[in-house]
């Protein structure tokens, strides 16, 4: 921590800052510059609140040197974290693909999708039973019934299940049905919920909020890790910017940057990231080329009739084609995707342009 | 709702869209343009999901015409909503000021602040007992003990209490102590919480999220209104942008725009909005000049020792001076602030510049 | 400047950094912390390029302490700069109002507007002769003919003229007709143009770019000041954010913050800032309450037929009403607007709501 | 164009809108809905200014249906534009790589870099002779001398030259030395400059501004195309957002979206896009996987001593390694990069993490 004094700060003001640093259990190192004085603070500064100094007379501002997250940082854990869910490893050499509809809408819709994504090589089935919706008048999800349908799909097709949990009290119930608990972008700073998933033995997929900096994403991961649950995946799914041709701005840069800052696996969700099915294949390939450990892709047997997020869902046939593309890109960056069938299908029709 | 077809869409594709509009219970009006066809949809379109059309062949995009909120809209309720809490009216001619510390830190800190803000003319005391914090290692609030201290201050000074509630299960407890329930910016899309406060008989102060559009703020208000609680105040508290000289970008434009779109009272929080105590007086005056119905201001007897948000808190003496400034501006725009004492104090020291 | 070393940096790497600081003519002060070492650099660091250190082995990042602008800073010039244009002073106690159409469209349109804004109390006439337009197919301004019409209005009504200059080669011509040269938001980093206006003896109104931080605005002012022209006004006119109910997000916080950081006058342009005529009166009043030294307001005799920016223009009658409101707010913050006529007109019709 | 009337608009107001649509040479189609009326405008609406209707009584807002660019649109030109510069084709199956230092700093620096990037397989040499810099105190480029050095490198190594031009008057001089004229991000709306490069016979690389939407980028391209120069490349180089771990947010989504909207080649610049050399290889690979037609990469023989943009420059050895990675990814998406030497070098040291 560096405390920058004002250009006209007095010796008494500097002395008071020095004294308070010492009170806080750290060592002050004043440096007397040409224009101004700064006081460098040495010690375990992560535990010292900046606010202690911010309104002291003569203080201009505070600069922090250490990142505020610790358990999530690569410095604390240099090796990649690999999360194992029975046969699937997330964060290792193998690429993992999570696919399925935005919402569970019916038994037939989910089972048809589950069958298709399994055939195409996905290992994990996604599908929302509880849906956070901007409008109180929109479809809010099937709830417990949706969880039961997901469980049936797991049995039938040997897929693992990732699904969202929205409230602390629902965590035990959802954990009974899901292999991975998803924290949605709108709940990235719902601290009651982060506490709750920090205390269960289920891997967590933590989605970056549309307004969250990478640092805040890592701080929210820190909440879960500090609660005792070390199996956390970070998921990039688009941030909010001024650009309007995509629903969000899928910030793929987060993949290499988060991999440097943290040991946790990084999953990319180009479906929510771009909000346009016609940009999903390109950005899914790009995510693998950038080093993502996995993908989350929305697939729907009939996107035009989907109750949510139809515009960003792929049809099963296009998803299968995408899996073959991803496999090739994965190999070009020395990763594998062993579950994709080798056989090439008949020619795929061209993707038609969409103007969003 | 306007469905824009692609330039090369076929008659069959247009026909399918027309049929689906009819299925959805609305009337289709196709318009055949030079470059392309659009299908206008007439009827109660708020209940029709755009997703029904978005991936139909030949459809390029959908444009909605009606705002998605209804109960919150001024069209549905042309007169201003005035919320009465015993002697205080929010949303009428009178300006209301809510002041106090970010967090309740101790009995003496809160009572000292409560006394000071009451003396200066505030009618409502703010103070957090439950604190959402980015870091799991930061002070998380005093909890129930904090609520009890707030209740004591209400008794002693005749102030009403506004305090944050963070989880659905805490709503009944907080509602027992607070006159106004605050929903914090991070919980603007915590729908479980919005449902819960929609079912209690306590006014709600709903803070705009740092990534929320005004439309989303109104949609979240709609959740509470749709739950049956009509006493909702909207609060502008800063959005996230690229600018770094202020902690957030306090979007004061929301005041006139929300007042036009909605009948609900609008409160401005320049303390969180700017994150700089030295910009608070200017922006508080500006908020009143722009038509805000009230202010929320952070006041702390010793900001340099505050456990949270010290940099944006005013000292009691500066707050008293600000109240006198606000009273003058209120009168210049034909509003009143009857509780501010008339007497002018001795000269105030100049505010010193801060470089954030 | 603070050079932050990596946690695993070696003594040799630290030594190399220290040596290079000395080569650059400054004094290095290494501080050996618990987790890492930082090297504080003392001296005239504004002249030292961060890039000298940024890729040295063992260096993690660089933090700068001093603001990068100097001539524009209040530290270098504690008193407010007051710019005098014959009878008008900008930056003193008096509020100055610049009003007129976005574009000069015809002699009659401009003279009618000039007459109206003069009557209402404006001292400076705005009007674009050269227009930067996003589309090559839009009206690009009347050019020299527009300048001649502006000059005629000056003669007829005793108004001073502010108008935009878009290219370095046009500076002498525009300076011949204009009392104030405007640099538009799109040209905030057109350095050839900043150089050119730095070398003429005409005050400059420098508009913040829609993507410019306040620091960058001050750096662009620094270009003009460094060129020898000290008569620069800063103008806030809205930044680009995710919010779509206003055309831009008018960042009124810039008024108090720029006034603290710099001695230069600050003008607010709520017409471009909000892009909605129905938000202009509220935000104009707010700007004065926040401490702006002046306003720039778009006025058009027939906004519905304006060739540019009609949606944000006020009609003359509404502008006159606004001037009376501004005068009252100015007095409430101890500023004056002596040119506004005292007489109150007949009742103004209510502003109708607009949904943008 | 759709004109949305207010809910309480009168028949006379609707009639006036209909009449004005007819005056403007288009056909009005009123649709009388449950809540409100809309008037659809049919005809060549790209030439009709929205402003004609925006302040008419009873009008709430205007929605445009057609994209505002025409020459740049894929609708007007379905096939990909391929730009040929002697032996190099940009926009076809082959990937093109432009590499070199941010600035030309000296003859030896440039020639050393040119040699290295040629050896590694780049076909085009980048290097700035005129530099737009935020600070007037920073290095502004070598000017004409820099152009001469670039020309020498072209002769020596058979590379084509891309370099920035900053002012209209410099266009002929720079066009004499450069094979491709670069318009920098800060000049994306410098319309004088866009006009000037629209009238020369040199391909143009147009960089997206850090605040530019994709639509605005295409509108700026439209200026050049409308001037008669059809050889325009679009370049994504990062936009400004709230995220601070990268210098800009490299918006790779622009690659698939621009390729759908336009026939022009799309180049990706991950060096400026991310501002971190340690994220450049990942994002360069990603760009190719996403469908970019080429890359612009900063390479410097000694980034730690670069006069500008050192932190985002690769060393020659890392660049060579990157070229081999890119070649593999290109093949995985059925593109080629025929100039990269086949031989694999000795093992590369691991990239060290950077915390920005």
C-alpha cells in the first residue's frame, strides 16, 4: 500500500500517517519527493483497510500494490486446479463441453437435447430449472420438476448436470440433483448465496457478472474458496459495454488473463457472451484457441420456439458441426476433445447472416 | 412489436410469421417495403415473448414499441406517487433527506451521527447493519445488534430508519426495525429478494445497480409492485463507466428521465454516486436542482476512521452547511425543506481538494 | 512513479531497475516488503517514460503518482483562470450562457434564433458552419457562408460567436469570424488541430470526447496550453455508456472534479449531454447548482425541421423560461446572471414527456 | 423507418406526420394499435432525416430499420472484397500478418525488426513515423525521416509498408512511401482525413476507435468508399470499457459480426487490443480461429527500451513462435499462412505472468 500525500501536506500530517501505519501493525517507509511525499506501507497489508487513511488530513489517495484475492491467486497455488467429476476432468489437457438449452421447458425438449449433445460429444448437460428474468411477466423456470427431468437425462445418457441455483435456501435441494452448481451473472455479488455454495461439496461454476471486473470475479471466487469449497470454475459470459450489435461484449481476453492470475479452470460461454447464434461458432473456436478449459453452449431442438434465449441457441446439427470444428482447433493448440465422433457428416448448409 | 424480415425473405417465411402472430393472439400487419418487409404486431404485445419469432426463418430482428414495465409507468399512473411515513411525505413538494453512516459501527458512533443529522434537518437516518462487501475479509456489518442500535436512535431523536436487507429470509426481521427497506445496488436483480419485499408492508428504497439501465431499474421496481407493495422509491447511486476520477459515474440524468417515465419518487445518492466527499455537496445541490425528491447522504463523525466508505462521508459540520445550501436551491426550484434550521453558523473552512 | 517488482524478482533484477532509474536522472528508493519489493522513483518523473521500465525482467507494473498534466493543473495555477472577451468574463462570478442552433442552416433561421437568445439573456451565440457527421450522406454544414451569417448576427445583436473548427488549415479562416473556437468531441485527440489552435490568439472551447476520461480532457487542454494559448475552456457534453434512455450520459460530476483539478473554466452542454430537449432544463439548472461557469444550450426556432440535433433543441420560448430558472438557481449558489430580463412572461405550457 | 406516436396522440397529429412522410417522398403506413399508433415509412428511407419527425407534436420516437451504411454492407456487395498489393492478397483464403514496432525509433531498430519479422513469415511491416500521443511531452515520431527508413526496409526485405497518416495535408507524402495508409483509432471520426484518404489510390487500414460502435466503424468506412477508394480494411483494436486488467477490451466479437455485415477484410490487432504482450499470443490465435483475415502485431527487438507501447510488444523470438502457432490454427479453420518457415526452433522459454 502506498499513501500519497498532498503536495502541500505538513510534517505533522505526515507524522500522523506514519503513526497510524504503525498502529495498524505495519511498517511505514516515507519517501520525500520533489513535489510530494509518499508513505509506503510494508507488512501484511491485505488486512489493512484503505479507509483508515483516506480522510486523514494531508492524504491525497491510496494505491494498493497486492491483488486483493489470495486463495484464488496463482501466486498462492502455482499449479492449475483440476476439478474431477467422476470421469470428467476440468482444467487439465482435455477440453470439456457443457451444452443444452437455456431453460428446461419440458421432458421431451430436454431429453431430445440431451440425446443430441451427448451424440455430438458433450460431457455435461446444462439447463435452467430456476431462471432469473428481467421481467416479472416472463417464464421463471420449471423449478423442482425441472431438476427431476435433468436427473432423468443424467441417468439415460450418462451426462453430468450443471444448473443454476438462485437462493441460499435452495442450495441443498439443487445440490441433490446437480453435479455442478451454477451461480448466474446477476448473483455474482449475492454474498448470502456465495456463502451457501462455499459450504457444500459440489463444484461451482461462477459466472462473471455483466458489470464485474476480472478482479471482482476473483473476489467472488475468493468468497467460495474461503468458505471451504475449492472446486470453483470461472466463467466468462460477456460484459456490458456501449456496443449494440452483440447482446453483451464477450470479453475473451479474460481467458488468458484469468489463467495467469489464477489457478482455477476457465470456461467460456459464447452463447450468452454474444447473444447471437451466428457468432457462437466463431467465438467458441476462438475461446479454445485462447486457452479456455471448456465451453458452455446453448443448444435447443427448436430455437424459434424456445421460452428463453432462442436467439443465441444452436440447433443440434449445427452444434455437432461446431464440435468437430472445436476438436480441430483444440488439437492445433495441443489440447484434446476425445469424445467427439470422428465421422464427418454430410455437408452443412451455410449459416445465414443475422443483423441484431 | 415490429418484426423486421430479411431483405431476401420469402413469401412463405413472411406467411409463417403472420400465422404465428395470429396464434399468439395478436393481429399481424405486414408492410411491404422497397428493401424489405416488416410485420407490425398489434394487440397486448407485452405478454408476447420476442423469442417466439427470433429464430424463425427469414426474420432479421424484433423491435419493441411499448416499454416493458407497466405498473411502474407514468402512463399507467399519471399522478406522482407520494409515500407517507407518519409525518414525512416522499414524492411531494417537500424534499426529504436521509443521512447517516455507511455502516452502524457502534452505539456511540450511530447516536452521535443521528443527533448531528437530526440537528441539521434530516428526517430519516440511514445506516447499514448488514453490509455487502466485495472482499470476504472486510467488515460485514453488526447484524441484529446494528438494527437494535438503529431502533434506539429512532426513539431518541424521532428519526425514521432506512437500512439494507440482503436476503429473503431476513426481510421479516429487518422490517420489524426499519421504516424503509433498502435494496442495495448489488441486489437489483436478486429476484428472490425482490419477491420478498413485494409481500411486506414497508416502503422500499430500490437502488439502481451499477450496471443497470434505467429500464432495468424500472423492471425491478415492477417486480415489487407486481408483488403488491406499491410504496417504492427509485434511487440513483452511480453507474460503472470508464471514468476513474470518480468511483462511479453518478448519472444525474436519471432524475428527470425517471420522473417522466414513472410516477415513483426518485432519490439521489451522491455519496455512492461519486465516491468523493469533496464532490458530494456540488452534486447534492445539483440533484435538487434537477428535480430529485430527496437525497441520501453519508455522514460520519470521523470519516478517517470509518470501517467502510470513509472517503465519501461528510463530517457533521459540513453536512449542516450542505443542508443550508440545499434549502436555498430547493427554494429556487419551488420545493421546500422545512426542517433545516434558519440560523447561519460561523464561517465554514474551505473544502480541500482531493485527487481520487 | 512506483515500480512494483514481481514477488519472485531477483536481487539482480532489482539492481538493474535501480540503475536505470539513476540513468534517467532520478533517485531510486527501494522498499523491501514482505511479499515483494517496490522501487519508488523520486525526481521530475513527469518526463520519464514508464515504458523504460515496463518490460524489464522482474518488473510487474508501474504506478504513477503525479497527474500527467501540469499547465492545466490547479497546483500549477491555484487561482481560477478568467477569460475575458470584451465585455464578457468566463470563469468568474458571472454565469455565461452560449445558445443557438446546432447548425447554421440559413440566414433567417440564424438571425431569428440570435434575436431570441439575445432577448432571453444569452451573451454568446453558438452555431456550426462546419459539421462533423457520422454519415457521409448527412448535411455537412454551410461552410464559409455560415461563418458570414454568424458575423452578421454578431453585428446585429451584439453577441459573441462560438463555432467549431474541424481541420488545422481552417483555423485562420474560422478565427477571423469567431470569438471562441470550438474543438468538437470527435476531435479531442486530433493533435494536429490542437497544435493549430494552440498557436492562435482566440479562446478555445474544448469539448470532452464521448470516450475521454477527465484526465485525457486535461491532457488535450495541455496540448493547447503548451502551444502558448492559455485561454481554454473545458466543456462537459456527455460520455458514452451502456445507458440508452439518454443519447449520451451527461457526466455532471466532471464539473466539481475538473474545478478542483484545474484552474480552467468549465462549461456544461446539457443539450448534447442528454440528447433530449425534455431533460435539458433540469440538467441545465443542475449544472449551475454544481458550479459550472457557463452553459451551452441548443435553441432552434423550429426544432422539428432542424437539419441536425432537432431532438435536443429548445424552442425560443422554452429557452427564455429556462434562463429565468437558471438565474434563480445561480443566485442560490451565489453566482449571477445579470443579463436575464426581470419580467415574468405569461404562463408556459407544461413540457410534454418524451420517451427516447 | 417506424414513427412511434404517443399513447395520447391525436388524429390531427397523426395526420400531420403522415403528410410530412409524403412530403419527404416516402409512403406512410399507419397502424392503429391497442395502446398507440405507429406510422411505418416505406421508400428509400436512408435519405430521410429522422430529425424531420422527432419534435413533431405527438411523436414519441423513431426506430430505423435499415442499417445506415450502404457501400460497406454485404447486402450491396455479397462477395468478400479481396485487396491485392502486388503479391499479397488480403481478404481471401490466405492469412496476412503485419508486424513491426509501434514507432520507428531509429534505422537500426527498424531494420533489425524488419529482418526478424520477415524471417518469421510476416508479409507487411508496420511502424509509426507520425505518432498520436496523449501527452504533448511524449515522443511524437520521427516524421519524414521515419518514412524514409520504412522505405529502405521495404527495399531490403521485400516487405510492404503500413504506416499511420494523421492529417489531410500529409496524405500525399505518406502515400508516396506507404503501401497501406493507416487511420488510427483516435482519427476514426476525423472526417477531413477520411475524405482525404478516400481520394487516393492506396489501400486503407481503418482502425476502430476505442469508443466506436461497429456501426460507426462501418459509417467511417462508408466515408472512404463514398470518396471513391474501395480498398478499405477494417481493424479491431480494442474498445474502452470498465475492465482495467487489460488496457482496452479487445472486442474479438467484431470479427464474425463485421464479416457478416460487410464484405471488407477484417484485421485484428491484439497488441493494442489487450495492451499486454503476455495476452497477445492467445488472442492472436483466437482471432484467426474467429475468422480474421489478418493480424497486426507489435514486435520490438528490445521492448524494455521502446519509446512507445513497450508493454504490448513481443520480442522477435516470441513472435516467430507465435507465427508457428498461428499457422497451425489457420489450418484448423481451413485458412493458410504459406510464408511461415516449417522448421521448429529450439524450445521457447515459458511466458512469465504479468499483472497489469
